[in-house]
C-alpha cells in the first residue's frame, strides 16, 4: 500500500531556500577542497601556487566553521522536535546534515593540516556535532519503526529512492546505517590527512568518498521532496518563506562574500608581488652597473675623491 499523507510541511526544514543555501554552501566547500588538493598535488612551490593554496585554505576554514555550526543546529532541531517531526521531515533533515557533513570533512582534510595552530580550537565543536548527529540518527532509526502507510506523518513516498517491492522501513534503516557509518569514516579519514607524510593519499580518499556521498544525499533530498510534495497536507507548503529560509540565504551570502574577499586578496597580493619583483630587478641592475664601474681598478687601489692617479712618468721622477 502506498503512502497517501506524509503529514505537515515545515519550510524551515524542507523549504527551497534552506535546501538550496545549505546545498550550495556544501558544494562550494567541496569544489574549493578539490582545488586546494589539485594545487598541492602538483608540488609547485611557486609564489602563485603557494598564495592560492593559502587563500583557498583560509576560505575553507571559514566555511568549515560555518558548516559545523549548521550541522549542530540541524541536529539540535531534529532532537528537540523529535516528537513533532514526520518521517518525511526526518529524512530531509538527515540527508541535509549528511551532505553538509561530508563537504565539511573534505575541507578539514585539505585545510586543517595547513593551519595546525587553529586545529585544536575547532575539534570541540566538531566533537559536539558528531555526538548530536549520532543522537539524531538513532532517534531517526527509532522513529522509522513506527512506519504505517495508514497514519499521516508515519510514511513517505519512496518511488524515486527505492524499488517498488522494497520492504519499509527495513531498507530505510539499512540506508541510514550505511550512510551514517560512512560519514564517520570520512571524518576519521579527513583527520588522518593531517599527517604530512600521508596527507595526499588520505585527502584523495576523503574527496572521492565525500563527493560520492554528497551526490547521493543531494539526490535523496531532491527525490524525496519531489515525490512527496503533492502528499503534504493542503493547509501549508514547504515553499513558504519565513525566518529560517531567509536566515539560511543570508548565511550563504556571507560565504560568497568570503570568496569574493579571497579573490580580491589574491589580486592585491599579486600586484604587491609584481611591484616587489620589479624593485628587486631595478636594484640588482644598479648593483651590476656599480660593479662594472669598479672593474678598471680591480687589483689596484681605488682612488679616493680629490686624489689623482700617478702616471708612469711621474713615478720615474
């Protein structure tokens, strides 16, 4: 029997603004992490490569902090409202937390080792996120046991995420268990990348697994929302814009601003570096000319100002 009523809508969980803002921020973090890894893998120690890596990693650290806070906020939302959440809302929250988490892990793998002085101050919030995430996941697993196609809010349409003959909530619990385990594996792998001797290998593994899991969770969010939108109760909609969605978009604007500041910073430092190079070349040419002026007196005493050079005839006299 198919699920007919998935319960109430909640724009602060399933709103297009919430999902778009968090999704774009996570994608940006993942792309910057890949960019930083590619530059580092080339082992190019030129000024341009070194500066680009430093700027990208600074941006990644800022985004990583924001994503950690987003993960904590979403997990707390799920835990505090556990009694009122429908299974549809549970699933949206779970996938949103996961694609935020894997992109955060990607940022950690390439950026934390470069700024080790700040690493331990960031471990606390990440540990808090891990505890809250695991707690929320357990609550989600328990809530899935109440699956009932005849009770509003206790089911959701699975046409785009499961086979027609799949048994629910059995396959849903398997999905949650595997993806939760993989998220923790990605985080462990990300922190292992801080070892300078093996960082490149662990970074590559983190980025590969993280990218695959990011795509998986984004697909699930889009698929579940599309297939269940018509089954929400008619009195409200996920498309209503409120404080939660507007706040998420403002946070996204802050992340974009950090990227713009990074671009402007690189251009400014590039101009300063070019000016410094020209000055060094100019100074070097003056030194070369001065050395050439001293060449006729090499091996002889250089005459001082006001003195005259004795000729051979004067010396004979």
